[in-house]
C-alpha cells in the first residue's frame, strides 16, 4: 500500500512528532510511506513554548519528511495537496489534535476525498480542553472531509459521534513510547535529581496547562506526610507564577522539586526511574501520551476519572483512579503506597505486550483496507 502521511515530523519536537515517527517506522516495514510535514506548524505568536523545533539536547528520531503545508497561509493548502498527490498514494493519513488545524488539514482532506482518495485521520482530541465558540463548526467541517478515523479512547469516540454520527472509525489504544531508552537504577536516578533517597517520589510530567490540574496536586502535597516528595517536570504553557506561589505557600514546599522547562528526551529515563508513582491530576482529558511513557518504564499511575484515563488504568490494573479534587488525590496517593506495588508492575508488563506499535499499525492498515 502507498501511504501519504501528513503531520508533525522531525525537526518538530514534542509528543505528536514522536508518535508520528514511531508509527511511520512501523508502517514502512510493510508499506511504501511518504512522510509530509509542515513548513509552518504554528505562527510564533500562537505557540506558548520556547521553541517548536528539536534542539541539540533532544534525541529525536530523524525522519526525512517533506515540508509542504503552511497552516497559516491558505494559499499553501491546495498546492500542498497537489504536491502530496504526485506520490499517487492509496490513502492519506492525517493527525488532528486541535481546532487550529481544521482549516488547513480540512482543505487538504477535502481535496483528496473529492478525487476519490481515502483519507484517515488519527484523532487525539475532537473537543478541545480549552474551548472556543468556533470549535464545533470548524471541527465538524473537518471531520466530514474524511473517509474514516482512528480514535484512542472512548471519550474521543463519543465526541466524534456527537459531531459526525455516521463516522466510520476504529478504537485502538495509544501505543507505548519506547524510544526513550531503558530504565536506570533507581538510587542513581534519585541521586542525579538530588532527591531525598528515603522518600516516596511522585512525578508530574509533561506540558503544564490549566486543565492538567497541577495546582490540585501541589495542594494535595500539604495533606501528605513528610515521607512523600514531588517532582514537577515540564514546560509551562502560560503563567507559572500561580504554581510557584502555591508551592511557596505550601507546608510541603521543601519536598517539591520543579523543573519548569522542556524536558529533553535523554532526561526522561532519569525522571521515570526515580519515581514510585506517576500522577496525572487532570481536570479534563481524552487520553494521555504520558501514561504510555510510564508503562514503558513500568511505573504505576494515579489518574483522575476524566476522559479516557479511567478505562486505560482500571481495565489493565496498572494503577489507581481518583477524582480531580485535592482530597481525592491525597487519598489516592496514600492508598497506592498501602497497596502491593508489584501487582501493578506485573499488570503493566502484560499491557506492554498489547500496546505495541506493530499492533497499532496493523489495526490502522486493516481499517484502511476495509474502507
């Protein structure tokens, strides 16, 4: 099968690009895949982080993709589609995760569907975490220009069907991120992070945004005894000041370590190896790209009961689920450390076998063939 794959690839950084690189590598084992990427992913004023691009500190997977689409320039939409069409693909695969991409990706998708091509979009989100009045009409417009969809949680499936009831789709769980290297010795990781070697270590990892509920976890630390310490590792998209004030005012402030910056790939093994528990205190979510990283490092998870997080944790027995409140987070953390950690790890090992890129790519290609 000839597959054209348009999304974020190297030299763009972040979880979307990492996911796409892993999927591309698996698909190309059986198919002819041409990766296309953005000439411009976001205008600078819309991007809240420091850089959209790989730096010298990142150990990213270099994919030789073809830059075609300038999302901020409508004149590039049709020319991009024509350039992709020159590869004569059997199918166009897209990745959709926020409303901003609806006009550009929708235009490209519409070009292909009108000419009889199959267009499949992998949907991270349908309803965005931070909502605007234009989300529903733009996303609906985009969805109706596709032939089918792959969703990675039931909550995204439900959002898809609420806007496009006749959509053809498959549900396939998010695969494991396995490109970060292997777990290292816990004592060495704790020492390198300059953490207390005798305390139980909680980890909050990833981009810091309001909907991710970091403030809840900071406040929950005040309800935990001196045996727990928290590492916050990730770049803040917005004002970190409110989190800093909450930490400074917390009785647990000396037990909270902050790495408020983009975390390079080679730092990831240290963070996940030092931790006893990953905490995702999200107020809203669809699925989480952080949880598959935790599974790779065989780290149990405490997740809040929002979006698709519960289904991925409880079904597999890989952690615990609580409510997105300060008290429930504290109780969940305490319950975890009263539980048998080894049973969670054993279940994670079983789950790792099911969440391979081979399984994911196989499900996607069978769906394409069925269409």
